[in-house]
C-alpha cells in the first residue's frame, strides 16, 4: 500500500509538471511550437537548412530532389557531424549522396568533410563532388579536407570544380537534370573569382541555382561578398527567385542591392545563431532585404542563460522550403515566426519604414 501511494503521488507530480511545461510552451515566446525535429521531405524539391547546434554560423543544407540526395556544405564544426548525420539519415535511405557541393574553404563550410576517418565522406557514398576552383587556404582543416576528398575519389567518387561544370569540361555539366524531364534542375553559375584571385576567401564561393519548372528559382551563393555579387549579376542571366540563402550568414557585406534588385527574393533563410558574438544578421542586411521580403527565417538562437538548457536553441530550427505543384511554402521544426516578429528582433533590430 505504501508503494502504491508513492506511485500515485509521483504520477500526480509528473502530471502537474507536464501541465506547467505545456502551459509555459504556449506563452514562452520564440520557441513555443512543439514539433518533431524533422520535416517531411515532400514536394518535387525541398531545401533543408539544418540547425547545427552551435554558434559558429556555418552552413549545411540538404536538398531532396526526386531520387537525388544533395548536400551543400558541412559546417560548422567537426562536432556538427553527428547532427548532420542524424538529419540526413531521416531521408537518405541508401547511404548515398548523389551530389556533394562544397562552396569554399572556410572551416564553417568544410569542417564536416575534414575529420580524418569520420567525415561525411566516410559516412556516405558520395557519387559526385563539386567544389571551389580556387582558395587561399593553407589550414589544417583544409588539408584534411583534401585528404578526405582524395579518399572518396579513390573509392569511386567523381570530382569536378564549379568552373569545370560551368564550362562543361571533362564530363562535367553546367545544368544537371534532377527529375528526368528537366522539370527540376541544378545549374552552376559563373563566378568571376573561379578564375581570378582575391584576398577574400568568401568570394571564391560556388554559386548554384535550382529550378522547378520555368518560374521557381532557388539561389545559393555561399558566402559571396559585394564584389562577387556584382560580377554574378554581370556574367549571369539572373531573375526573380522564390528562395535566397542569405549571403555570408546575414553579414553587412553580403546580400547587396546590386544582386537583390535583380533576384527580388520572396523567401530568405539565414544560417546563423541570433544573439551570439557574431551578431548576425546585421542591421545593414535587414535594411536591404526588407525592401523585397519579410519572410526571413533563422535556424538558431543563442541562449544566454543556459545553466538549465542548451547554449544554442532553435529560432526556427530546421528550416525547410518545399516546392511542389501547389506552390512554394516553408515548414520549420522549431516555430514559424518570421524574424521581424521575434522577440530578439524587437529588442535588437529595427524594421525599415520602406520594408514589406
């Protein structure tokens, strides 16, 4: 009888605690939405901006297009590898990545490829690797990336640079058909700095655009800076896009007006941790982007008082942009609050008067 009373008492305490937590979740602000950590990969093509669990503001984006599994970058730290693997394993059922795109040599984009005997290259069979033609990097992380890439090539992967793709050299293609009928494609754009030197590593970034039908465009420019963006507009026939991955994590030096006035994005996703020491996204970025869209989403948020929780938590969490016959829409694993309506934004940034 004593044990039974204790059990009933414990059950009552747990029930009350659950109610309190649920109630707090309804009114606790940015992370009020209790959802599964993954979003179903539906539609003709979907773009998954992963929340990497740290404040290094790196990129790792999974793209699902028909039977094709595509990974763009594997930042932000070596410690992000388990997070990336856990996410990919939800969708990559054959342990094969048809395409791996590595935009440039900064650690917050290549760290997950650079762990010796444990990188993303070791965990998955990678059919085709496409990366940056030039770099100034001499770091250990970059050297390890080269070693891991070489091992993957030795095991059967095909390797091209983005310049080879653009010029269609050595079997590479400028445009890859991802659906079998050219309805979903992946196109490598020309970057002036594929062939010309710069002191800014970010401007070496691989630039790729996905298309779904004739209208829906989705643009990824890595960490391309102002000079690179201006050349991108000069050398490519760009048009309005449904989705733009914010250049350089929402820094003040990327996502400039020269590019934005041509692509006029409807949705923008930023891979960063708001509230951390990098202080992304910057007010200058917001001033420029706000002219075209208020649909700005951010993966991660720094938690300054993390004694009772994680140092980094979800802003929107894993942000998934889905394109189907019904249209283009966004689903998030954390919450669906757009940036300008978040508490962090109201406390730290200003929406310009000319913004949408």
